């Protein structure tokens, strides 16, 4: 009997939707989406959205984004945002952030946060923290963290740590770990390392690594590497490299070179460079220099230097000076000094 009632309900819902009832159109869209008929769901959501239903605008945008029609999805998120729909605002902000439009992203995160959207509060707090505005960030992050959003807990901990409130920061990070967010094991491990407690740091990194968090895996590898447990370090680096982590690939190259296998080292450095590792570029330069291929070495150092890497600049300057290009060498040394000074001021 319930099945027959459901069919009758859908029949009348469809009739109402076909008759132009916007609420019925939106419900038909939701029903078709739940059934897995995404093409019909999109058609009904589109009709409801064009009829002014702001929730349908966002739902339509989600379906469009899922099938790769990102430009049209963004237009509907924008329509939903202008109509005051918080999820539309949030997703529009995310789209702007992906495009590097931070001002627009911050505006719409702020609108959504003001409308009570918790993920938007967390995202706005994250942006404000990155911009060096910790006081503004804290109020939004606390609201999201109090509501249980673990990303906000981690960011709030970073704000508190930078202010010198390490104990409260650690409490928030532990709460995030207890809630299942293994990303928080990394700041806990780093804090333990700074306090000279490598055993505690290892415990946190192992917990994060066991949970599959890639940064924790790499940090565990680094800790083991530094204390000489090279076989286990390599095991963890390989795990992270399989997830595409460039730092792990670079460190596998370091291990290979240290055991005298420059061919394997070069292979890992190249793979790391393809994944965006700048230190790998510099390391490739050192390998080329070691085999006296100075032209190739200079190319690798130049590529690293052009990304703003200080070690790349210094190595390039050294090579330029050695071949008599003193003027260009001085330019790179000056740039390296400027970058180092800027970093010191930031910290």
C-alpha cells in the first residue's frame, strides 16, 4: 500500500509541476536526483530555478558542476547567491577562491557566514588567518569550531599558537583528532618537536600516518630519517609518494643518492619536480654538477631560482661567478638576500 501511495503522490506532484507549480518542480528535481535520473532532475531543477526558486538554483549548479559544466554552474551559483541562498554564496566563494579571486571569495564567504553557514565561517576564518588578520579570523573560527567543524578547530589552534596560547591550541587540535581529522596530528607533532619531545611527535605522526594522512606520513618519514632509521623512513616515503606527494619523492631521491645510486636519485628528483618540488630542481642541479655537466646544472639551478628558491639562487650565482658572469651572479645574490629578509620579517 505505501508503494501505491508513493506512486499516486508522484503522479500528482508531476501534474502540478507540469502545470507550472515551482515548488512541485523543485520536489520533482529532488525525487529524480534521489532516484539517480540526473538528466530529468536537471531539467526540473532548471525549470524551478528559472521560476525563481533559489534552492533549485544551487541544486542545479551542483548537478552542472558534477558533470563538468563549471561555467554554467558558476552562473547559477551567482544567481542563487544574489537571491540570498547561503549554499549558493558558499559555492560561489569556493569557485572564486579556486580561480585566485580572493577578494570576491572573501566577500561571498562573508555573506554566507553572516547568513549562518558554518562551512563559510570556517572558510572565511581560514582566509583571514592567511591574510594576517587573526583577531577577525578568531571570531568566525570559534563559531565554526564550537559547532564541531574540525578544519576550523585546526585553524583556530594555529591562531592561538601564533599568539602564544599553546595549551589552548593543543586542546583544539586534540578535539579535531578525536573527531577523526588526522590533519590535526601534524601541528600537534610539530609542537612536540619544538618543545624537544620527539617521542610525542612520533606518536602523533604515527597516528596520522595510520589514518592515511599524507603530510603526517611524510613528517614521520622525516623524523625517522633524521634519527637514522632509514629503512622505515623509506617505507613511509614510498607510501606518501604513491599518493603523489612531491616532498616524499624528493626525500626518496636523497636516500638513493646517499647510498650512491645517482640514477635512482635522479629518477625520483625528476618525478618530484614534475609534481612541483622546487628542492628537487636544485638537487638535480647538484647531480649534474657532480657529473661535470655544468650547462645542465646551470639550467636546473636557474629553474629553481626563477621560482624564488633561495638555494637555487645561491647555487646559480656560484656557477655564474665561476664562469665569469659576475654581474648576473650579483643580481641573483641580491635577490636571494631580499627573499631571505622578507621571510625573516614574516616570521
